[in-house]
């Protein structure tokens, strides 16, 4: 972080500018969690029946 802040200062920017690099990473991680781990709505919806519903 210190080296990155120093480099930002060399370029005439604040050290906080480094945080912009984290946004894409956080976005990809959230997308992975949203698509891969969080459950959808219970029961059928406009896209069809619930694939996790066993039918018993």
C-alpha cells in the first residue's frame, strides 16, 4: 500500500486513488457470490419452475 500510495503521489494523485483498483475485484467477487451461492426465489417464477423443488 505504501509503495502504491507513493506511486500515486508521483503521478499527482492522492494515495486514496488506489481504492479504485479494488472496485472491479469486489464486483467480480460479488457476482460470483450472487450467482453461485445465494438462493433465488422460492417456487415458480416468470422464468419457469423452481429447479430445486423436489415435487414431493
